[in-house]
């Protein structure tokens, strides 16, 4: 499922009636012999695994019930997980798999999978945590959380879209955190004002734009919490529907620290295209923040880690050639002390960048930062950025493309451009709606749930060399699951 469909679906979900839900208690740790310290490692073998959400899939004849596809590195085992797998019932437009992330929630060394189902029960939404084990994920031991679960502030209401976005990880001292977006939440007057639930250390806090110290105010269709990106030190929240002055849906992102302040994570800054030091300018429909990503990053000369965030603005109109919705992307560096500065501004009118800005390319529709080295943080020589061009014409096949950029060269000097038929990607790789990409160990992974996903070595992308035989990750559906070919994310 593409993020365009995500945005439309969110806006349409706010008029449904409220119902009751159940809460499920957390599952205990299932393993004590997993190799801790590797992200997205569900079977504890020390190598990343892959999980792909396909929220538009039909399950047992139920439209848009959704599924998640998993592939383990240890033995190549691949399977799908649905709401039936986790002890729940598939819901029409439940969109199980709309958001996915992972962290070691129970401390056993195996990564646990977090799955959002924002359309569950009249779009009230739910989040499932599926524990890992040496044998892989154990869906039968999954925990389900809603806003009616114990310890969660607020009440489950139709249109909340709880679980539309999730982000999870560990702080520098190893404490797990989970952040859940509820962008349809009504805080003051209107649906779509939005909120997040932040859980750490046994405490869950509701945070929104009326919270103490958080910039702005809750407004209709801001969709605060529509997307979330987190690093061990900071996290970024999308408010892509925010009006900047009179410019509707210009968009904004808000930066927080994991440290507590006035009973919530500490707000650090609100950033938009009219902010000092940010290129471009806020315009109606820019959708700044409609995609975000983050990694731990150590800048040259620093002795501690900050964060690097990427922000997409797929509605950006480039003044150079009047291309509407040509799109743009930004990288923002956050220092260890929380100071924000623009790192780079990307678009297809930058000299040397492949192609040229055209209307409806939607460059920045999805952004993914990658740490290509083996360390716990990225540096100038190991960080890379992947940008999805949702509307780009991909040669003779379908549509969609990915552009990748190095941090140790100038923009345009070290970028690579991926469409069907390049870098070993076959003709059908973008035959459906182009999917988000992410780093999986040494690979940039792209594809879709119908055709499978493909891994292109980051080393080849850095060097600009052609790969004749990329890794293909076959992702078979379970009986009764019909893939729509879309996807919400890869790990």
C-alpha cells in the first residue's frame, strides 16, 4: 500500500462510531540464547531479518485486512502473519501491517516485531508486539495494545487510527521505548488533530500539540503522529497536515528528546520550510514531513552521538521549472545537545542528480537513511540516503524509482538511480506501486509483496557498479492471503 493511499484512508476514517475493545497482557520473554545487539534480528542469529507490511492484502475474503511478510536470515524461512495468526480476527480495512518496526521489548536478546493495525474495529486501531525466539517470531504469543489497554491514556474512539505509525528502539542506557502514532485523535475540537503515545520504563504518556512545551496548537487535519522516526537520543514526529501561516498542508516536523520534561519527552524544536536555515519556503500542499527517517549519527570531530533525520516533501513545487509536486527531501543533523541544522537539500534540479524535476514525480515520497558500516552509529563515510520517487516513469516498465546518495560526496557526484532493469532489478520490480526501501545489513531492499523484494548491495550503490544478480527475497503468502502488491515498509 502506498503512502498516498495511507493519507487518503486516514482522512476518511473519522466519522465512524465508537466501540469497545479488549486488552491483552504482555507476553514473557521466550528465549535466553539470542545474540543481542543486532537490529531486526527475530531469530537471534546475529544477522538482520526482513519484515514487510502489506496492509491492503485480502485475507480470507476480507478486503484490506492486511498481512506482514517475514523472511529469516538463518534458514531463509519465509511466511506471512495476519491478525488470525496473533489470535485476533481480520477486519475489513483493518490495515494490519500499515506500520512495522522492531525492538527487544522483553530483554531476551531477540528482536520483537511491532505491527500497527490502525483500521481495526472502526478505525480505533491496535498495535501488536510479536516476540522473537531462536526459532523466529512466535505470533501465538503476541500482545495486543489499544487505547483501552491498562496504562494507556485516553479512550479508544472511532477514527483515532491508533497504530498508524510506530517507532521503537533503545535509549543509550539500553532502556526500551515504543512510540505509537494516533493521527486521527481528537484532543480539543476536531478529529485529525493527532497525538502519540510514548512508552518507556513502565510509563506511557499521551503527547500532542496542546501538551506543555510542544510548539503549536491542536488543529483539524494536522495529523500529528502520522509518521515517527526515532534514534537512541531523539525522535521526530510528522505533522504533515500543519498549516504554516495561511499555507495549508505546508507541513511540519517536531523534534523531541527521550529525556523527560514536565512529564513528557522533552520538546526541542518545530521545523518547517519557513524555519531559519531551511531551504525552500513553505507553500500550500508541500507536505513537508510526509515521510521521515532517522539514524544515530556521529559528526566529524564529535565524541558522542547525535541524530541524522531525513524529511520528504513530496508535494514541493520547484520554482526553477514550475514543476508541481516534483518533490524534495532534506537531511537534518541534530547535535548531541539537541541543536538542529540543515545538512543537505535534495531534488532533481540539483546539478548531477539523475533525471530532472517533473510534475508529479513526488521525489521524497519516502525517505530512508541507512548506516552501511558495522558500528552502532553512522558517520560521513558510512551514511547513505535512499529517496523514493513515487511518480517517476521507470523506463518501459511501470513507475517508481529510488535514488541513493552518499554523504562523503557532493549531491549529484555519488548518487545512484534504481528503476526496473537497473542494478540487476528485474522488469517487474516496480510493476506495482513502488514500495519503501530500507537497509538490511549490507543491502538496500526494494520491491513489493506480490513480486518479492530485492536486495542491492550498498557497496555497489556507493561505487555505481551494476549488479547482475541481486538477492531476491521470496515472500510467500499464507493460504487465504491475496497480496495487492503494495507495502508499508521493510526492515
